[in-house]
């Protein structure tokens, strides 16, 4: 469970960084750290992950969202909904043993 919690925390951080890029882009590491209260080294890591996932693009002025970000966010939200359903299903499995 600890690994899952750590992963969810990292994903949550990445999504908060993505939200700040969408709202404020172009935006650099220092300002992202200030806006999100995330340490700069973690902002840098999240930016790398978001770029690898093709959600943001680097520019000389800072990170910006990709052109089709609205579609990409909708896909992310659908994925989160599916995960919540799966987790609820796991809880139901253990609830039936009580």
C-alpha cells in the first residue's frame, strides 16, 4: 500500500504542476515552485514526466501545455474515474469478508 500511496502522491503532484502550466504557461521552474509549493527539484522531475507524457512542451520562456491539452485532460479524468471504480471494487472484496 505504501508504494501505491507514493505513486498516487507523485501523480497528484504532476497534475498540480500540469494545472499550473495550463493556467499560467509559459511558466518556469522557480515560478512553478512558488505557485504550487513544490520544491524545485520535484517540479523539475514532474516537468520531465509531463513532457515524456506529451502533455507539455518546453519553450525558452517556460513550459506550455500541448495544443490538444483539453482532450488529454479529459482522457486523464476518465482514467482517474476508472481507477476509483477499481479501488472501490477492491474495498468491496474486503468488506464482504467482515
